[in-house]
C-alpha cells in the first residue's frame, strides 16, 4: 500500500455518517468518482455510482460498497440534558459505554460521550447486570433539556463514533472505525483509477449504497435503477482469529475473502469458478469465508429477475465498534482481485456466468 492509498483510507474512515445520514461520504465519493467515469448518478435513497459506458446492448456490471457505518439515533432528551438512543446497525452493548462520539445536529456537530457506571458506584451491589443499548445514556455536557434544545439538539439527530485512523507499530495493520465499509468505498475508487485507460466489454456501474447496516435497504433501489447483469459487493466481514485459526473463518493476513455462503447468498458455481481462476492466474491470496451475516449481494441477487452476485471482501477484527484492526496485505489482495476480475470480464464470460452452464 502506498501513502496515497493510506491517506484515502484515513480520510474515508474518519468521515462520519451512519445509516440514512451518509451525506458527507456521498459528497466525498461524488468528487472522487467524477473524473474517473463518464457519468455520476444517484438513486432515490442516496446511493451514488459512476458509470463507464460501453456500446449499446452490452451487459452491465455493478460494483457496490456501502457508505454507512454503525451509529445511533437520538430518540429522547432527558430533563437532565442527556440523550436516549436507538442503535443504527448491530452493536454489542458491552462495547458502547465510555466512548467518544460526535453528536450531529442541524446547528452543528458537538462532542459527546456514552455513559458508564464507575466501579465505585457498583460496590455493595450485584454488578451492572445485562446491558441494553437503549439503557446507555449519551452525554454532551448539557445541564438540561432546555439547554440542549437551545443548541439545536432534537430527536432524530445522530451520534457517530469519533476515532483517529492509525497504523500499528509493525506497519502491517491499520486501526480505524468504519472499515465496514469504507473499505469498499476505498477499493472502488482504487479500482476505477486502475481501469481509467481500459476499454471494457460492458458498462461498469461502480459506487456505494446507503443504509446497508439497517437491513440492506440501499441495494434494491440501486439495482432497480441501474439494472446490472452481475453484481459485486465489496464489503468488510468479521475476523475470527484472535484465539485460533482452526475451524474459524476470517484470518488477518491470509488474503481477500471468497465468500461461499451466508444467510442470504450462495455463491453460484460459474461465478465461483471465475473468481478462483482470476486468483490463480494473478497469484492473489484468498481465503474461503462463511458468514453469519449478510451483505448487499444478498439483497441484489434476489432483485429484478435474479442477479448473479458475490462479494469481494476483507476481514477485520472487532468490527461494529470504535476500533477495527485490518491487514494492509489483505486490502492489497482485495484491491488486486477486484481490478483483475473487472479486467477479465467480457460479454461471453458474463453470459456464461448468467447461464450457469
């Protein structure tokens, strides 16, 4: 990874935008996409895509990241000026407390922290017990509901993690928030730059959806609008390698993920063969991956008349928290995989994948 790629990762992961509130990331993507494509278009929910047009009657291939990160929506301001929230996306409630956030309002952004109970106040009790996200208060330092409201705070505002993106001491990994899925946003832009001078035998539609973390909502309007014949999600998945790599899926440093199954998608045989051939031909490290969670590929493949779909992914430790660790080598492998997959596709290959013969 060169310094330019790291700076792009840093910029994208430090941007803040949870589900339904992706405007800062969308603005970044629009600016970056525009010089790389023939046209930039947006769907009705806010997904943004660049199109590299081929001749008429050519197939359409879609590559989709998602812009949103997990966060919270403010649902109530208490009389003491603190906030009750509901999660946007999946959170382990035990990692929410005592963290820094940004409260985003119509009047501006304010620093905010999540509450916790000091051990001093737990003495003589049976402990804190089972925690629910809805029981954790968020605190921006306001003294009352009226004061919070005077600063423009209202229900429906969002609260997003505040984190600096850094490299680990050995230079092999990066620590950030929102790698799920600013990874995808980054690799889409990297691939488009690499393909800038390529003449493709299909129309390429590449960009990012919205609201993936709240039920894969952005993929369906996007594929309805752009009508792809093939769909590639680019997304980050949970690593499971901190104790053992035997019998687990998602290991840092072992390459891009070849997702063969999740609750919403089964990798089709011809598409699997194509991915394996690309990896072998270009000596790209990969690892098989089975997931308990889904991606936009799961929503895309049952849309329209059925779209062969897959995921070109990476894994990250501790996703859906403030701090994710991911491998630079895995990112490089995924980047190369996406570029070579897109270079290798032609009309005949696409038709073979669709026909399944």
